[in-house]
C-alpha cells in the first residue's frame, strides 16, 4: 500500500502541512522538525507523487530532448547527461530522434508534443532561421550545437573555433605542418562543421602555413564510414598529410582505419586528433587524442535555462549564448615525433 503524507504526519506527530513543507524543501522549517519528519519519511519509505506535484503547478514534469543521431555515441552520452540533470530536478526526459532531417526538426520545434512537455532541448542540423521565426508554440526552447540562429532562444555550445585552434596548435607543436581537416560540409556556410573548419584555417594562418583545398576532406556525414571514405579519397589523389584533424571522433576513427590499411602508422607517419571524447576513442589499438566538450555542463546549462523560463513564463524570450568549457585530451594518436 502506498505511503501517504498523512501516514508520515502521524508517524512524526506533526501536521500534514509540515510534512509537505519538508518534502518541498521550504526554508522556514526548523532543523529539528525537518530531521524529525525526514526520519519518519525514511522509516516508512515515503516517495513523493511527482505527477501530482507537477500537475498542481500546471506542468507535466516532462522535458523533450531532440537529437539528430541517437546512434552517435556523443549524442548518447549527452542524452545521459541531460537525463541525469533533469532527474536532479524531479523531471523526466522524453527522447526524440530527428535523423538530422529538416522536416522532422521543424515538426519537433513547432510543438507536435504540445500539452505533453514543459520544455524542449533541440540539437538541429538542418533547421533554418525562417523555421524558427515562424514558430508559434509557446513551449520554452533551448538550442544546442554548432548552428547559429541569432534568435531569442537560449543557445548552448562550446567555442568551436577556439577548440579547433587548440587541436591544430597541438599538432603544430608536434612538428606537423601538413594538417588535413576531415568532415567539411561545402553545401552551406551555415551547416555544422564550418566553425571547426574556420578554426583549422585560422590556426594554420597564425602559424604562417597555407590551408590548401587539397587538405580539406568533405564528407556526406560524420560517421566512421564517412571518415574512412574521405581519408581514402585524399590518399588516392596523391595528397599525403602528416596529420589529420577530424570533425569528430567517429570521422577520426574511420580515417585511422584507412591509414592502417595503407601502411601508414599512427602517430609516427600521420598524427590524428578527433573531437567529442567518446568512449570508443579510449579503447582502440591506438587511443585517440581528442577535444573533450564538457557534456555535463552543456546538460546543466540546458536544463537550467528551461527551468528559468518555466519559473518566469511571462518574461519576453531572450536570446542567450551560453558557453561550456572544453579541453584537449592527449592520447597515443599524437604522441609521435615533435
């Protein structure tokens, strides 16, 4: 039988209102009374009815997280971080998979789950500014990732240009001068990957080195196969880099496989740096040096941004650029010559 507030009140010898104040963490309860009620809660195994609590506030207690690729380990790890952060606020997360398709990103952003969720965290790949300008859904929205929209929605990312420059600077410090970039998307300047490509160019220019087009490996996507195809295409064209900076770890892992098949040793012949710090990169035959975004911080900033809007729903939406930290994790793929 479910334990109620009344049961706890009777065990502690207090009113139901006092138990409710303790459960809802109201500050005006004395420490002694709080300890007394908490002891009764622990003894009886009372669990708050979160659904009822959220409904009393006019909410569902559910956030939606829409991601382009649930099969990508980075997004899987990010989803876990968001779920953990939401749980700390007694919230549940509903996952949506957009496949990075504009039509599905529009559907999610326009509120097809209206009435079901309290807020939406969306990581778009193909969504355009006009799609968001025409948004009529009043569910709070937070955007993640590399796309830039300049609209009144909180946007959370790392400084991708600075992160890319850090990766290239690391390779330059290892004595590499022909550093390829794999993962470029040439169909639009606003597509994801352009900021990391810009960082690659900027750091090479700062070192007085050219950034020839032959060292840019475009890809249709950002999976292992895309990295392998781009690396093979570059080598088949007679282009021989002495280092690779990849858009993400999956592209880097695909490239490393092709380098191995062609008899090129990582890191001695070709050093490789990835991006995202996924678990797979830590356990290969050659572990992968990578840029590691603070996924926990990204999750925390996203959930806190939604909660801030939910607490003050009458406030006009304000665009806020929130930046999470990152670091370079050095592993075996760049530990060769200096």
